[in-house]
């Protein structure tokens, strides 16, 4: 799901972190189906440029260590560090956004230019823009993207040759970000204030090029109401109390109807997770089961689901 906000809830050792890492791998695999195109810079296709794993227990998280990815940036779940990260992402997007328009124009020029007719004023302008692009690549090396248009590559090489400089045939791309917040129960990031920096960032994640965001917690109610209603999908693992289920059901208006209420919702959760079973052995058999809910699914998700269960 593009720009999804997915909540993972359940008690400790029920598979939440493992499920998030599996979903991360699926997002990465799916991202390779359509390559990023510098001619369509705002379309977030291709590989993820930044994958952040944020957890207050990151130093002792065995699941995180086992699933470590070379492209994943691990950050302690301290409130100030998360807010600094958010500010850094905003700044990165501001820096890149300003430059993308200039980069598009310069690429258009190199697609069909005749360097033999290049005047001094245009040459100086090109040099200054290319310098800005290089400075931005140095500041955000993960955003460097190799040019694939052969005409642009050829003319760029010729241009650098005229300047007696080593040819550079790469530009910058728009960020494509994945954020995984693990074990966020009780975090001071979650407050009821509408001025909350974290909440504002999550709500406006699309504008910050956060393609997907996953958050896990031990309790549904640890995430306040306004945050919960912005989720696009929920994964409910074992260990959620019936009172929590009832409260949470009331925030999912999209699935409520005259024929489907709190009782039916809780019954489905009970059947899938076995949490309310009295027999310990039966409970153990359901340990890693979960209930997956997609809010306002698109028609395509049904086809994928039916293909999967066949």
C-alpha cells in the first residue's frame, strides 16, 4: 500500500517485529517492479533510499539484529532523536525539492544541446547548477541516481571534457522513505496535542515522501484516538484485552454496520488468535496468529488476496 500507516498490536513475543521485517522485505521486493525515472521525478518508484528502524530497545532487540539490512538506519527511540530525525527528513525534502526543477531544466538542455554553440553565460549557469547538484549529492549520498538517457550522458561527458574535469553522469532523485517504529508503548511521542511534531509528521507523511510507516505497540489504546484513525491498516496479534478491542472497534467506522458490531469483531479476533482460550496448550498453538484489517481497501487488494489463498 502506497503511503500506508500500519499499526501492529499485541503483547510481547507474539511476532510483531518479525512481521514488520517481513513486510519490509515485501515492500523492497515490490519496489523493484518499476524503476525510478528522472523524467518523472515526483513518482516514487524504484528502490527505497532510506529505511529507518526506530526502537527504544534497539541495543537488545535480537529480532532487529537478526534482520539487519545494510540499507537500514537504526536509531534509538528517544523522543528528541526522533524529532531530530523528522527535522532532518523535512530539511532533506526542502533541499531536494528546490533543486529538482533546476535539474529537470538542465537535463532537458543536455538532451538536445549543441555544445559547439554554447555561449559563456549559459555555460556559467550550467556550471553553477551542476555544482549545486554535486553539493546536494555530497550532503545526501543515498539520493544519487545514475542518468540512463544516452544523449544526456554523452553531452554531459562532452561538457565536462570542455572544462577539463572528470565526467559526472549522475543526478539526484526524490527520497523514498520507509519508517519502522518498534516497541513504542508508552512513548512520550504520543500526546493528545494537535501541535505534536510527531503526529503532524505522520499525518503529512505523503508530503515528506514517507512511502510506508509501521508502528508496533503492546496496547492499542497507547496510541491516542486521532493517531489511530489515520491508520490505513491494522494487524492485531495475541494478547489484546477485550476492553481494548471494544474501544478500538469504535475508531474503525469503515467496518461498522447493523450486522457487524463489537461482538462480531471480538469474536473474529478470538477465533483467529485463540487469546481467550482457557486451555494453555490451545493458546500456545495460536501464539503467532493475527487479525489483519485493511481500511478502505482498493479493488486490487482483493485480487491479490484471492490469488494468495489459492
